[in-house]
C-alpha cells in the first residue's frame, strides 16, 4: 500500500507534514489559500505535482462553503488567489500551469451567459478535484512506459540510482521516477535501488528512504558525494530522476545535485532518464538558461534541527535546483511515452495536435 501524502474529501484537505518525516507521521489541515501557500513555501508539501494539487485544492476548500452571485467578482477573486499561490515556489512549473488553466476556465465561464455563478463554482471545483485521480493515473502510465524502456535497454534485472524524492510523497500517489522503480519491482525486474541523501533538505534520506522501506523495496542510502564511487564500484543500469520544469529544448530543472549526477552518469556510460508528467514540460521556456532558480535560506545549510553545524560568519549559497542540459539526458519518460530531449518540442507539439 502506497503512502498517502494528500487526503481530500469534499471540502476538506489534509496533507502529511513532510517536515516531520520520517520520525513522525502527522496530517495537518489546509483550510484556505494562505495555508496552502505556507505549506508549499515551507516545504511541508513538496514535489512539483504535489505542489500543484495542494495549491489548487487549497482554493477549493476556501470557497467550498461560500456563495458567489457575481461572476465578475468571482473571477477577480480567482485571479488574485492563484496569482498569489504561484509565488510560493517559482521554479516548478506545474502549479503555474494548473493555475493558468483554472483562471482560463473561470474566464470562459464568466463569458458564457448560460452559466450561473453557482454553476461556475461547481465547474471549477470539479476540474480541480479531478487533478488527484488524473495524477495517479499519469504516474502509473509513467511507471509502465519507464519499466518497458529500461527492460528493452538492459534486460530484466536493474540496479537504479535515484535522487531526491519522486514517489507518493511528491505526487497524488505512486510517483514519477519512483513510480518506474515501483513498477520494475512489481515486475520482478528490480535488483536494488540506491538513493542519495539529497542535501541540504535530505529528501532522499528522510522521504525516499522512508517510502522504499515502507514498501520493502531493496534499497541503500548513499551520501550525495558517493555517487561517483557508486558508478565506479557497482553496476548501475540507469539513473531515474524527476523534474520541476523541462524546457522546450529538453533542458531540465530538478533538485540541486541532479546536474552533477548526470555528468557522472555520462562519464560512466549510464543512461540518465527524467521521469515527469507532461505538465512539467514548459514549451514557453526555451532553454534551461531561462528557468528562474529558487534560492533557499542559508539556515538549511548551516543548521540541522535548529542546531548550528557550520562556522559562524560563513556566507552561503543555497540554490534549490540546478539545470541538466539536454545532451546529458537519455530520454524523458512521460505518461504518453518516452521522448528524446532533442526532439521534445516537435514531438510534444505533434502529440498535442
């Protein structure tokens, strides 16, 4: 049974507080957009798909028991709230894209004189609620396509390296890169998984390791600095990572440390795959050079659980993400298949038609 990071029933939203994992499992209620913004910004909820779902659902629970009789004012409210939500974390594109879809849907409803304010509200709620099940379905499709791709490349026994957390705790359920790992395990084609600790927020040590142990998947935790030695000493068949934003040219922004793993994988001839839903692909971003990289507080580096570990007075640089160039990526595995980075824009445009 996979972990459930997001619990939603009609008008009630709870999230598993990921700041407390793995030692404490506690759900906190999200009652409004401000709660959603704070949960995303503080990283109580994280992972590009999870951020988008919680952000959108935070608006649903805020308006669920409210009445709107003026569509113009309703639209103004939607624009204000969703433009606020997307400031919570700027690098991941999923929340931005879903927010724009909701704003566009609201505008369309406003212009349709046959749709009342009540019907407009119900339409928006239904569209957002559907995100949960759609994400799980998309993740399982990624798992299937990814497992098929790896088996076709390297046979039935796989030793995988993954970075950060891309499982049920980062999505509505199942996961993207971890979804591929989960599917390989279901098929009996997984020998072992190595996960990095993923400093400074330790999403690998705290979250990915937690999921792997929970599901009894054979796994080992390594330091971020041990990746090169791992490639040198172990027979790794592939690297699987997620994505917070994929540019039109295939460049991919993901958790800090992804780029250096891709460089090492290239040197050791290990295939490097990005696993993400189509919602993580941003054709309006030409290349990785155009991605705004979020910088986090220095205390994430200097302190552990409020205990100072770094020399006082040292300055810090703490980017939350880095960009892996397309030429280092073997393929981008999505819910509709695996794309070559160099053909990404052309193939996605064809698919959308």
